[in-house]
């Protein structure tokens, strides 16, 4: 079905985007849905609501629940989990490199590796050395990828993707949008989003 497509909008600093990113590929194959990875930045979206940081920091009771909830989710699906410190981490560099990789053949693997580094291994994804190590492990030349990520073209593309997310009404991550424009928010809506995408809705 040509319309069996789903856009996967995610932010590398997003808690629930971690299990979603690790689960989506095999589930999409099983559902016969083509997924497009679309990294963006939540910072400008939060700022438009008057927030200076993650709502999980702004509302402590909610934050405490989220970390325990994420532990349970990861345990249930067999994912390692380690709370990142600090939280949230600046994801601009990782997002730019992801855009470079998504135009090549290593982008999705890079995205999953970034999430593993941040939420399973306790590494700082805002540190260039972490990104270089991930690239090397994927047999991608770090220098070339990092240079491309700093190009005006890639910087403009990330800004454009973030603006597009705002235009689409995205308010958090992960968000899934079908070819028909149906928006689903949250890791727990992934399966439902794939069903709707598979119907071409």
C-alpha cells in the first residue's frame, strides 16, 4: 500500500522517545509500514509555552513518576536503562549529525546508538567525543560527518524541521503522524499509529 507510511518525530533528549526509537523498526516491518525518522528540537516548542526546561523538571511529582515509568517500560521490553545526568541534555549536535546520516544509509542506526549512549550507558550526547565514538563504532568517518553537521544546509534543515513540527501541532515527543495527518503522541501510541498508517489513514 503506497500510503502505508509514518513519520516518526523525536527529540534525542526525550525520555519516551528512547523506547519508541528502539521498538519502531521491527514493529513497522511487521505492519508493512514505511517509517521516516524526523529529529527535531523540543526547546523552541517548550519556549513558546513559557517553559525553560522539560516539564518533568518543572513539575517534580510528574518527573518522579516518569523516571519510574520509564524503568518499568524498559524492563518490560528488555531495554537497559540508566537515568541521564544532567537531564535534559542539549541535543543539537546529535540531531544535526542524525540529519546527515538519514540522507545516507547510517542514520537510523546512529539514532538508536545515540539513545543507547544517553539512556542506557549514561553518556553525554552533548559532548562531541561521544558523537565521534558512536560514528566510529558505525564505521562512519567522524570528521566528515561532524563537518557536514556544521554546514549551513544542515543547520537550516534542523531549524526547518523544528518549525514544521510546530506547524503540525506537535507538542511533545515521540510523535507519530500518518500519511493522512493523524497525530499520535507517546511511546504507548506507537502500535496504534502503525495500525492507522497501515490502513492508509
